C-alpha cells in the first residue's frame, strides 16, 4: 500500500472521510479534520508507517494535497 | 423545620433510558416491573482472574448505527450511552432541536469515573508501546464532562452545561441541579441525567480489593441482593438515564404532556469517611428532610421510595434506618439495582426516571433478588418484593448516597 493509500484508508476508516472527498485543493477543515483530528492522524500514521512525523506542521486550513505531500516527503526521508 | 419560598415544580416531559434491563424506556420499564428477574449480567474475559468477573451490560445498542463517525471517534462508551438516552428523552418530550431556542436549553449530566476504559487502554499502550503511541484525545474522551458536552453538540443545546460528580449520588444531584437552574430561570429546558460505563480491569481490580463488589462468581444473576441477608456487595452496571425538565409555563405553553413534577431537592454530606456512610444515617436523613421541606411535602404524604439500595451491608442498613425514621412505615420502598446493576454516576438519574414511571403508572417495581430480608432492617419498613405492586400515591422520593459522604434526595409528585 502506498503512503497516499495509507492516509486515504485511515481517513476513511477512522475519520469517516470518503475517498471521493479527497480532492487536492480541499481544505482539511472541510473534511471535519480539526487540530485534534490532525494530531490523531499523526499518531496513527507514525504507528502504521513507522516514521517520525513530528516535523510536519499542518493546520486545518491546509489542503489534502499539502497533507499527502508532507507525509510522502517524511515517509521517503 | 424551616420552609423556603413557595415550592418550585419542574415539569418532567421526557425520559430516556439505556440500561442492562433494556434499551429504551419501554423495554427497561417492562423488565423492571414485569419480570422481577435481573437485567443482563455478563462475564467479561478481561476480568477472568479477578474475584469479580461480571457486570451488568447493555445489549442491543448498535452505537455505530446511530452515531456519526466523529461522534464515534471522540466518545467512549459512557458518553455514547448519554447521547442515546438524551435523544430518546428529547423525542419523548416532543421537542425538536432543529427549531428550539438552544440558548435556553441546559444540559447537566452526572458521571463518576469518566472514560476509565479508554484511560486504562491508553495507559497500557504507553507502558507497552511507548509514549509516542498515546492518543492525543485522552482528555476530551475521558473527562467526566464528556457526556454533557456530547449531548450539547448532538442536540444543539447551547445554554449552561455542566457535569455533576458527587460519586454515586451524581445522577440525583444532576436532576436536583437542573431543578434549581430552572427555578433560577437560567434556562427553559434542562436535559438532566447521568451516564457511566466502567468496563475497566483497573477499576474492577480496585473495587475487588475494596471488598465493595459481590464476588458471587458462581451465580452472577443473583449476586446483587439489596436488603437481603445474603448480600455480599454491589454489582457494577453500565447505563444512562436522562430526563427532560421544563419550567412549567414553558411546558404548558407548548402543550407538552407532563409525566410528573420534580418538586423538591435536598443534598448533604456526611463529612465522615471516604467510602462508608456515617453509621447514624444523619446525612441521608438531612438530605431527605431538606427535599421534603423544599417541596412542602409532609413525610406521611410519601407513598413510595426508590432507594439507593446497593446491596452492601453498610448502605442498606444506614439508608433503611434513615428512611424509616423520616417517613415511617407507609411508603412502598424498592431498590431497582438488581435489575440494572449499580450504574454509579447514572444510578440516580435512571432511578429518578423509574420514580417518574412509578408515579405515572401507580406501580412500584419489586426489589429483585430479595429473598431473605436482613433481620436488622427496621421491622416496619415495607420493601416491595417478588412482583411489582400497584400503589396509589401522589408523592414519591428518590434517595442516593455516594462515596465521599455525598447524599441527595428528590421529591416528585404526580402530574
């Protein structure tokens, strides 16, 4: 499973975000991903991907595209 | 006895219940009055090595079918039970959250332990997998105000909201607090109740060491025996009870059916011990007399008491003595805990809902599992047993007692 697929899968299973909602330009708050949700997602992704994502700085005003790019960048590092 | 200002009657217009005896008011009341047999008691594998491995458990509630993804993610079971019970109560009251003035709707939900199961789970995660794997949502999920907050968010109740935490008197104090808030005109509608779910190995292990819970592992269904000579402790249960209370003119103004009236409230503290009630029972007696004075009701007008009745030796004897001293031999006394388990912070609210139903239907539920009354009980105390008893009454009382010396009493009257 690719990093993007892991993110999509967690968003669907744990946050009720459908794959169809994941357009690159969509702000995260539109997907009900507030600051707490983003921290939960960080812990889940670190656990699933076995990476350290502490350096990623995201707010709910950032977009899906920015989230995916940031996680892929850290996972590849 | 000094009398306060004119009694204030809060109209009870809606009830919601989720208990081991049933999901919903109808199912729960049918079980509590119809069978005189206990609600659902389950053994839990994670408790298998403990002296007590059983609890009263809610069955037949599919939370995933009724709550949305965000609610499921951000709630532990105790808050989910509260939301489900609150929805039933609001619907029963004929209220529509889509059109009400949410700024005039208060929410008061009692709770003792909060999300102890999630706390327990996350502590285990930290010990076994490290601090980085601990969830950031520990606080919002486990705090005792989570049921109140979850109910507010679910229903769009934007008035005053709070959690009441006075140990096992929490549910009764929540209803009493709502009565006071309505009297003070802080709201027009108060959604009041209690919620608890503590399927936690940590919690039950401690309760076992305290010798507070029954260890009748060979017969869990009869383990909870309020007022019985063979009792050996309480049995924990999960559940939630919610009542909709309204200022009388608000209920009248919208033509709501009033199920009963909350007319008086009293609370006290024993100022004595961490877990044991004071042996003279003066604390619970004081709460009861205060509630009677608040309601302007004479002791001999009380036809029924839904007692705290946990099935511990200390509680049963102290409470029975105080009830009999204060109210005499007339009221039909019952404990419904053998039907629901001891739901801790939810107990007072669930049992206040039972008291409303008893007044409405003129029917007192039996004390299940009572076969041999403790001979030390007051001889005139009229405990209802074996089957529900039709009882003509205009006034009924709910009493609660908790760790830390908390006592509370409510006086309710027929609508």
